[in-house]
C-alpha cells in the first residue's frame, strides 16, 4: 500500500467491501466497470499510488499493438520495440503478454481476460480504442504515441525531421519534398514539423506541391509509392525526399529508379527509423536511427517506476548518412 492508506480505509470511503477493493485494485474479474473505476478513483484520492504494480507475484503487463502493425515481417520497427519490452520485463520481474487490436474490437473485454496490471500501448490507435484503454483505469504508457495527460516515450520526431531536412539542405538540395502518412499519427505530424522548421530557418519557402500525403487505406509501401508518383508529376519535380519512415523511403526510391532517375545524382532520399532493410538494400538509405529496443525498455521502466518517472520522455535519434543522399561510404 501507499503511505498509511489501508484497504479498509479505501473500502470505508468507497462504501464497498474490503474484497471489492482488493479485486478493483488488482483489476480482477467480478466487478462492473463503474464499481472498479469508483474504487480506484477513491484510492487515488486517498493517496494510494495506482501507478505501482502489485507485488506478491509477477505483475502482468499487456503490450498492445495495432493489428495493422502486428505483422512484424512487414513492420520490423515494432518487432524491435517488443524485444526491448521483453528485456525490460525480465529485468523487473514482469510477465508480458502481446495482444493486437483495432477499431471496432471490444478492447476492454479482451484485456479483462488477461487481468493485466498495466498496459504498454505501441504506435497509433484510433480515439475510440484509446478511450476504452484509459477508461480501464490501469497504469498506461504510450510508446511512439501521444495523447494529453498520458505517460509516453517517443523518439525525437521533430528533431529527427529537422536533422533529415537540414542534411539535405547542406548538400545543396533546393526542392526537398516530404512524403507523409496519415497525419492522425503523432510521430508523422512531429516529423513534418521538423521538416518545416528546417526549411524556415534556412529561409526556404515551404512549397505545398512538395508535401505529398500517402492515400488512406494503403500500407506504408503502397501509399509512399503513390505519393512519389504524384511528386514526379509536378511541373518541377523534387531533387530530394524526406520520407516519414524507412519503408516509405524505400518504396519511393523504387518508383524513382523505375522512372529512370539516378539516386542520389538526380534525387536524394532520407528515411526515419533505421530498419534492417535501410542498411542492406542495393542503395543503402540515409536515415534517422531510433533505438527501438530502448523505447520498449523505457516504457516498461516508466510503468514500474510510476510517479517517480517523468511522464513524458523523448529519446534522441542519430543521423546515419549513407549512399541514398550522396555518401561515398556507409556510416552504419
């Protein structure tokens, strides 16, 4: 318990039994959502630290990822985040479970089957899903995501977007495009902010024709390819592209090569994330390296540390200069 607050104190204040308090604090079955939220709110008001995982046996953590990103062969970013989560759970004696979900799923009911003590939510989720998660009243940390009032750990998306664009400017590129995915994603919005800030500081007027949004409903590669084809149809095509992630950059590069353009002579590329394919392709990709495993480990640490940890953490990224932007040797 936290401080001098006892289970009986919470039970008396909430007007319920001691057993009900115990089940609510441990998120066990047998209670309505309303009763569980009421008890946990009373406990928090009395000073009980709800961010602490329960002791006595290995606490349980659910690592939740959007079903759209759950194919780790297609989205290796989150596979590495998951490895970091596993390492953090081993370090702190936490039992992890991996689940995927999407809009329309009864996420609350799904999670109740696993009786988790805490939730680690990776990447983008629709508002409907996030509302269900926050309503559970469990300790919750977002990895590579952000909503107001929720603990989160993210790579330096804005700083990375700035570094990518600044790198291309320093190489003398004058028409730098940005390929974006859905701007509902926090990380994509922040990377675009860094892109625009670098242009502004360099005295370059942002050109709306050089910002291409991937059409909705497509995966990263298909959407980026469509966006790149749109850019190539412009009256003045770009001489460089910053793409919101590596998969998008690699897909856009293939479109340019198929169109007969030379990389980097005719058009340079920078991605974001540093997935394995960025390093080992026919034209190694300049990108921003994210320590994806450290993101996962830090998320676990934030859950275990509770209020003793910062509620928002931003992890640095590193520019890896390779052939796609004109480097003569790989910096990997």
